[in-house]
């Protein structure tokens, strides 16, 4: 479960995230949408404990991200938009390193399972510096799942993945959600949201301007039975944006 309460981030004069409230239940795949610069990554970094909120709070599975940071991080998997890896480690060494950060006992079986799941089994002894962007993205995803997180926070999961990789991630997220994992993901790929997300929120200039299922957003935009793209454009661009 994820609960954001009056969550706010101010950078100088700019309010990047303006007192937002959201609750995401276990088993939900929640889509976090919004134009460039709307505040998605800022929100996600606060959820992952990487940025200090200016005001408000975040609970992950009942643990306050600021006051109980270690407990919150122990149940969270975070996949950033730009993977940060160590060039001079092999894929397997990187996985072993992350498993130690989570104090995992005897992680080797899980490491090989995850490397295989993400199509990296043949690359496990290869240095990360030789990996393509998509392979790095796969490795970060694999490492984020090592400790079997209950909440997965993902910033732009599909960027850089090939069609097979994107399919894998879609199936994986659905499977994790069916087993009770809470998934919170930002994305610009609206077809993926339509295919995967039970609920979405749209953030625009730091404010949540709409929240609900795709159908509910359609009603809000007075565009019932439309695809998400025209709904999104209308809700984020005003009336002049519709054809
Ligand atoms: N460290 C920072 N210092 C000052 N302003 C920042 C900082 N990080 C982000 N911002 C500003 O905060 C706003 C929100 O940025 P954020 O990265 O959260 O947007 P986003 O919704 O993730 O956009 P995108 O879709 O492009 O990834 C932007 O106006 C950005 O310029
Ligand atoms: Mg972003």
C-alpha cells in the first residue's frame, strides 16, 4: 500500500509537487501520467526516499518514508528513469552487491533466476560497461526485485526496452500485481496504461488534475469511450487541444 498525504516539493520559487494526495492499494497497477516537467520524477524520488519532501508525508506499507526510512526501503523496489550502475562490475557482481545491501542470505539462486528472467543469463559475467541501454535497464529491473518488494515504484519503465522486453515487463508487472504487489509507475506510453493500469492519476504543473480508471477520466473529460490519448490531451491542454 502507498499513501501520499499533502506531499509537496518546492525548488526555490517553483512548486514542483503541490500538496498531492494519493492512495494505491495492494495488487493495483497505478499509472502516474503528466506532461514533461509536471512533477512525476520529483514525486517518485520522494517515494523512494531520495528526495526530502518540503511538506507532507509518504507511507509505504504503513512505514513512514522519512521517520522509518529503512523499514520503508526494505519493502520498496525502485526503478529509476536513468539506471545508475557500476561499469566495472559484471551483471552478477552487481546483483550480488545489491543483495548484500538488502542483507539477503544466500541470494545466488534468486540472482540466476532473475538474470534468466530478464534475458541476461548469457551476460552474467560480462562487465556492465559493455551493456546496451536496454540491457542496463533490464539489469536494474532485475536488481530491484531481488528482495521481493511489496511495493514497486517505477519511473518510465518502457524507455529503451525492445518490444520483447516491453512485453516481458508488462507480463511481469501484471503477475506481481496479481500476487498483491503494489505497482506505481510513471509513463508517457498511454497504450501501456490502457493495457495495464487499473487506475491512473494525471499530474500537471504539480497538481493532480484527475484520478480514476481510464473510463472515469473519459467521463471527466466528457469523452466517454475514447482512448486515453485524446482524454489526456484535453485534460492537460484545455479545450483548445481537442480536435
Ligand atoms: N533539482 C531540481 N532543482 C530545481 N528544479 C528542479 C529540480 N528537479 C526538477 N526540477 C523542476 O521540477 C519540475 C518537475 O520536474 P520532474 O523531473 O519531476 O518532472 P517530470 O514530470 O518527471 O517530467 P518528465 O516527463 O520530463 O520526466 C520541473 O519544472 C523541473 O525543472
Ligand atoms: Mg521524469
